[in-house]
């Protein structure tokens, strides 16, 4: 059995299937998918439907899936008359936030609401049942898998979306160590996570933003043993950018071997 992790597929079904072929993914293997399966690419709903049918894959909640859940509840509340919009309110509604070009959720929204009600309910239940965090022990290492962030409290081996406070869920999928100020390699004065010795596996921040690129200028998995005091791996190689720099990155946890499939051209 081998254990793999990918993140931020962002609606690119064909690229994901190419990755499964590249790593020669077998029934006895296992794949963790660290959130942001949907949006920006065209095939988010197709990806969710595929992943939820697989016994050897686990999807985590990302900020894009959380936006989707917020819109489902918002649309339901509107239909039931529980929300009356104020035209003078300058804040974006959950729908406006998700479908804004910066987040790219419009295709996912349209595909979801073109499904039969039963299928919509099944997908909503699936997303609500996802984990936010899982701590996985492989050999002597404990991998701490989440879309982007963690908490400064003990929660054991895992934390599900349904068991987290709303503000905790928001923080785990939206906040990032990479957005904090100051030199990340200084001796940290503030380490915000409870599990200090875990190996953190995240996505959310595409590594092009970190100027971590291969020789062709494409996203490359970022790994540091001491980033803000933590052992951190960022798996997001920029599929959300939809450019020649975009790649889907995958890593085997047992040995750290990296695999890539470019969105455009060959790898």
C-alpha cells in the first residue's frame, strides 16, 4: 500500500485522471485530496461525484467547498423567505463571493443547480461530512493534513467540519502560515498550532506566490523543515491560475517522491 496526497485540483478532471495514471494508482493505495477540488476549472461537480464513489480516496474541505456550502444554505434561506436582501448593503452575499471572478465558482454553481434535487442533497451531505484535519502516522512521522491551517488546541487524530465551530472551520480553510508577516525562517516567537512536531501538509497558497518554481517557471511542491518553526509542505502548484505555469502536484508520504502533471503541455 502506498499513500499519496494532492491538493487544489480546481475543476480539472482530465489532469487529475492523468495523475492517477502517472502514479499507477492501485486499489490498495490511498489518496488524500486536500480541498479545493472545485471552481476555476469546468469539472468541479464531476470531480466530487467521482471522488465520493472511491473507497481509497478521502477529500478534505477547502475554502471553495466551504463557499459552496454557504451558498447552498443561503439559497435555501432565500427560497424559504428567511433572508431579505438589503440593496444598500455593500457586503457581498455568499453567492456573489463564490461566483466572483476572483473565486471562479459560477460554473460549479450552475452545474450543481442543474442536478436533480436528490443529487444536490447527496453532494451537500458529502461535503458536510468531510474532515477539516486528519493526523496520519506513517512510520515514525505524523502528517498533519488540512487545506491550509490548524488550531491552537488539542483535537486528537482528526477534526470534522460538523464538529468544528464555524469560526474554526473558516480559519482552517482560509488562513495560512504563508500570509503571516516577518521572516519565516527566524526563530518563531509565536507558533500558533498545538501539535508542534507534526509534518504539516497543506494547499491553498499556490507555490508560484512563494516564487517556488521549476526550471520552466511552473509551480513546484514547496517543502521546508523549519518554516515559522514547523515542518511544512505546500502541495498547491497553481491549477487555479489556469496558465502555462499550472501543474497538479502529488507526493507519496512514505518516501516523499514527487509527481507532476502540467495543465498545459507535457511534464
